[in-house]
C-alpha cells in the first residue's frame, strides 16, 4: 500500500482493516482481524486475517506493507524507504502465496512506480541490463497511465540506479564476523567512498535558518538542514539540532550542537518542548561543551538540579530535574556522558558504547519513550557513529541482519557529513561485532583446559563473555575464578569493562561491592565475589587481565557478564541438516536461561508462539515448566523446541506458521522481578525458487536440466529431486550458487519424471518443478549377411522399450520419402512387426532408412545408411573344369565387403553362394546344361551385377 488514508484534506483510501490488535471488523460477508501491527518510521507492517462468514469459515492470512512516507505532493526525496519496503515484502513472498497486490489511490502513479522498480531490479539481476522505458511501456499496455508523472519517471530512474550502485550490503548475523573480516580486506574503503556519492554534501544542503542565526552556531560547518531542523516552540525559535529517525520511531534522535553559553537556555527549552528521555554526551566538558548542568543554576526561566551522579562502566550517569517557571512544568532527564571518547570519533571501548545504548533503552522503556539528544564537539563524528550503532543494533535484534551501509546512509541524509572518516565507519562494524561476540557463549568441555585464560565457577569452565547471576557469586566459595594456567601472577586485575581505569577494589575501598582473593602460582588466579547485592548501575560486563594489569598490551584478557535477576545465556539453533537431500528438514531451537528461579519464557517466529511457559519456578515439583537443568546451583535451564520445515511451513507439534525467506526466531524471558530479556536468531533460507528451470538435453537414460543461478548471497547451492509415479529415483546436492546445471543419469527410457530444484542456505527454500520424459530406447539390428536373407533381401528391426502398435505407430522414411503398404516403388518397403524389409532394386544405390516411433504423442527417430559399392565386378569369366564344375573369377575397382554369386539354368535359380575372394568354383552342376552366372559385390547392399553365360557342353 503506497498511499496514506488521508493526504492533506483529501481522502485517498478507506481503511479496510480494524484499528487495534486482535480486533475484528466486518466488511460485508468478510470478517477482518488485525493480528499484529509493527509501526516503523517509513512504513507499517500488518498481519491481517480475512474470514468468509458463509459457514465454511475459510480464512486467509496476509501481510500488508504500508508505506507512509510518500509526500502529499511530488515524490520522496530519496528512494531508500521504498527500497526497504520492497526488500521486506519480497523476503516474505513466494509464488505459492499468490500474487502481490499493490495499490495507491488511483492505482497508476505510485503503484506503477513500485511495480516498475521491482521489474527493473529483477531485469538487472537476470539480464545485466535495465530498460526502464520499455518496462513502463509494457506496463501501460496492461494498465493505462502507469508511472503517471515525469517526477515519478525520474524518481524511478534514480531509485533503480542507486539500488544497482549500492548493491546488497545486508549481512546476516550468523555470517557477520567472517563477512566483515572479508569486507575489511577487500571492500570497506570502496563502500565508504560510495556513501559520499549517494548522500548529500554538507556544503550543498539548504541551511537558511541556521545561517540566519550565526551567533548560535559554533562553526558554519555541518549546519542543520532546513528539512530536518528542530524548531523550538516559540517565535524565531532556532537551535542547532537535527531530527534523525530511529529503527522503530520517527525522530527517535536529536543530534544537537553541544551547548554554548548563549544557547544553554535554548538547549533546556528543547529538552522540555520535546519531552526528551535521555541526553548522551560524547565528550568531556573541556573538549566540546559549556557546562550546562550546574546544580541550582538558573538558565533564564529554566531551573536545574542534579539529583544523582554515578561513575561506572567507563561513563558518568547523571539524573537532572529540569523545571520551567514560565510553563510550570518539570521533567526528570537522564544524562550519560562518555568523556573519554577521542575527538577522532573512533570507538576505542565498544563495550562502553554498548552499555550506554542499553541504559538509554531501559530508560525509555521505564518512562514510555521520548527522543534521545546526542551531542559531541562537531555534531557529526562521535554523534554519527553512536546513532548508527544504536540503529544497527535495533535492526540486528529485530531482523537478525545488519546493514551498516544503509543505516549510515540514512543517518547522513538527515545529518549530512555524519561519520566523517573511514576509521569511524569501520568502528561501527566493530562495535556491532563486539555485541554479537558478547551474545555468543560457550562452556568449555575440557575443565580445566590445558592452556589459555578461562573462567571457572561452580565446577564448570567458561569461555569469554559468559554470564553469571549475582546471587551465585556472593560468597568466597562461590567466586568467579579467572585463571591462566602455568603462569605466575604478578599484578593482574578485574576491571569494569567500560572503564579500564576503574579496577575492582578488592580491599573494600570506595565501597566497591566486590571482593577478591589471589592465587599467585602455579596458575595465576583472581577469584571475584560479591560482598552484598549488585546495583543496576553495576550490572554488566567485567574484564579480567592476567598475569598483569589491563594497561599492559601483552596481558591476557577475558570478559564476564554479571547480571541481576535472570538472563538469557544463549539462544541457538542445533542440529541443522548437513545433508540437504533429506526432506522435510528437522532442527532444534535452544534457549538457555540462567538466574532467578521465577520467570516466564517463550520462543516464537513472527507473532506465532512455538512454545510458551508461564509461572515457571525452578526447583519446585509443581512448576509447569520443565526445561533441561544444566547447572542447578545457578538455575541454568535449557528450553528446546523441535522444528520441522517442509519448505513452506514451520511446525512444532500442532503449531504451524507459513513463512518465506529467512526464518527469524525470538526468545523472550520475562523476569517477574526485573527487566525482560530478549534474544533473536536468524536461519538463512532462500526466499525464491530457482527460476527458468528447463530441460536442455535428454536421451533414453539421461536428462540434463538447468535453471537461472541465484546470487551467492541468496544461495549456497541447490538440491535436485527426481521422482517417478512410483517412488523417488534420486536426489542430488549441487554445491555453489553459480552451479546451475546438473545431468541426471541411470533413468529408465520412455519414462516421465518430475524434477524439483530448491536452493539452499542453512535450510531449503521453495521449489521449482518441471515434468520431463526420457526418450524411448530404439535399438537397431542390421543383419548384413545376404545369404541369410533370401535373394538379397535386407531386414532392419526398429525396437523400442515401450509397447506400441507397429501398424499405426511405426513409420519409415527411405531416402526422405515416407513409405507405406500402399506406396510401393522400385525399392519395396513395408511395415511389418516393427520390421523394414528392403528389396534393393535398382541395384548399386545407397539407401538412407529412418525409423519413426510415435510414443505418447511425441515422435522419436533413428536413422541408418545402407551403403552399396560404387560399381559392379569387372571381367567376369567362366571356365569349365569338368562335367559338374565351373570356375568363375573376376576383378573389382570399388570398395567391397565381399561377393555374392547367383547361378541359374533354364530360368530356375539353383543357388546363391558368397565369398570374400575374387574367384569361386561352382560344383554339383547339371551336365549338359547352360548356366547364367551373376556376380555382385556388396557393402551393406549389393552392386549392379556382372554376368557371364557358360554354354551347354558335353
């Protein structure tokens, strides 16, 4: 849907779905239910079920993608939102789901543009060319005025061009680390350079409002564009700040200039005007900012109190109470300051950035939303990186993919110049990489391991990034041990990961909740445990360094996450099929929970819950939840869902959900005593079936088929399945996305087979199928011994493996002329039990014979050429040897396989003999008789004969 319900004062479309989730509304005989709704900045995704109320209760569930950002007049400034909608809708579609319905208001302008973009991108992918004029012309032949205006036609060109130039930049999370490593080696510089081509130059952007208030700008670089400027709610209300959409909300961020002395009042007015939830300050005061939070200070009509301040995890957390005398309102605002982020904008401590983003999310959840103000020294470097990382992480959690290029492109279009250097751009990839690493946990099977730093707790050994519940580390004998085998401890330390300059104070200085015990040899060890509980501010990542302090670049490092309540330790997929020929496919989802014993937990795909457990209480017999206990002391349980995938439907027991393309699963842990935890994972599945499946060659026992190869990002290979009416004949796995041809051997002749091809990644995608019949087997038997055929008659058998009626289904061509019983010529041909009888007359002529067998309405043929010598034997002579014997000899000048001698007396043929020599003695003749002797040479057919007459003798 590429229109809004109302644009300006004009109604564009009647709402044909209910307003709220789970609500139903009747439209004539149809009951329509809104199953789910996901509102994003540029479009809304709705799941809608339609049921016909005629007693049959037939229903159909569909997904609606509703683009909401097409302006009232003209076209969008950029095609990115439309391309995101196009990609999302294509990922969820398959031919089995029926056609895609596209509509706007009149169904020609925006509708035609969207369809033309789809066709053009598919044409570019398949044919490596794009003919937009031809596409629009064909569309208009089917529906007039498709792509209605010149603006739409130009927008169509620009959008397709940008999509082709930018290419596919989306990375699945499971392939993220390897893909990014390869990108750094081969293409990240070019990708960053491409950003400059497809985003506006800061010098070319209209910034009239900012230029009119020069005294309120730190510099004339990177000014806020008029289109995205934040306007204070007062006359002439200017502030150097720009809106930026988040992943889920419009205007989720405000990228602001750090306040100057003459703009602090404006800054606080903006905070109250737009109900800001948090301020993220990415610099020190001396680096970028006039101190705008002096407690008890008045900034014109705005008063400020600092109600709390905590230094932890590499950043400072402050809580402000801001009030306005004029408007009689006040608001509590959280500020998170990362003072040590260098001015070059490159992230040095990714865990600090991740923790700040996490704290901001928790703050928004607690107070119900509100934009986040982000500021640094120049508004583009650190602020651009922070916003790009935050949006990228939201995409990662929601879709199971990361597209740093498209995210950064969107940030730069609202804030031109954001992310100014290649190093800053690379650090966005690095922070997301760290997030994914911290969410990949592994227990070491060999405990203790023979080498390498590791963690030990409760008798188990753990690798980097493992999770530990604070309740299980609150005594010395329950400590987390950080161990480096066969090494003596020199200094070593635990630090908060976000602040390496703030080591854990093991001696209770500074009221640190942690205590430590040290083991110097033979294995360097620091045991960490809690004296009391853990506060929310102290929850998070901790780093252990052995055998020296964390300031030593050569020390060994390992991370642990210490949390309150309960946490999802891991959410993984197990037993994915390695043999893609086994079908349907089965695998498992494992969600491992650790921590507090009371919780709810569920696993789902989309809006469909595959497993849901409520009121869980670990260690209690009557608990309705029965996960597999891994570690009882820490309440670590694994919940497993068995999944079956048949190419169209994900099912678990009696629950099923149709899906196309990548399968995105979610595990949600509802802490009864604290914040919810969510993990997502994505299983890669091709969204489309291989196209243009066709037979390229066939013989009696072999068929070769080919199809259009998919891109390497869409397929790892293909599975070809061959079935007959009775069974599966064979299944072949073809590795590599570019290998798009396979030859199938060992088939039966004259048999119809169904051939199915599916692409695969981690699982099989949808199928393309064709029906192919092998050729029948036609065997030729040529008996070339004339003496076996009665008077130079040749017999040719046309044999098939399929029963046919020889009188109606077998035909013969002789020298290109069809023969039948009613068409006798000088060469006598007739159909007889699949047999051709050839009487060579005239002699000495080569014959081309074709057998045509009609099977299943299709003609199959084989041909054979019967060769004759170019000339007859020469100089035939007869010599009387005695009363009953004659010697005959001759010469020949042509190629031959042998000779046939026919002799007769009184008009009666007495005999026919053959020889390979150029003479023969005829015996047992009748005395006193006259013989006519004919000599033929032959290859397959005989030559013209040469004759000699021996007169009667005594």
